[in-house]
């Protein structure tokens, strides 16, 4: 038991005396950066989820024309752009992977 108490005391001493803490302004800036990247990352994951769920269910290749997507407004256009980018990234990744394994 004494070992645990000593460990906790030394840990607090380490945090108090040896750790360099950021200033309040630095902490705020870093918090904003983390929040922005978290939002971007969650949007990417959301897009991947939609892409793969529509790919699996077959909704990705339904007979909807590009005209219907464009008429549905911003999100319809965003959907087309997102699917084109994701498909390109997936094929680029697959080709890079396959080319690495050739050698």
C-alpha cells in the first residue's frame, strides 16, 4: 500500500514541477485545431459509411441520372463529387497496393 501512495505522490510532483504546460492561449488554439480536425474526420467517416452502405445495398448504381442529382441541389452535387473522389482514391490505393506486391 505504501508503494501506491509513494507512486501517486511522485506522479503529482512530476506533473507539478517537471511538466511544461501550455499557456491558456496555446491550449485554446490547440483545442480549436483538434475540434476542426475531429469534424473533418467525422465527415469523412460519415461519407465512407454512406458510400459503402450504398455500394453494398446496390443503391449506388441505381438508375438515377446525373440530372436528378443536380436537380436535388447542393447535396446531390456533393454526393456525385464525393463518390467520384472516393472511387478514385479506392482504385488508386488498390493499384498502389497491387504494384507494391508485384515486386
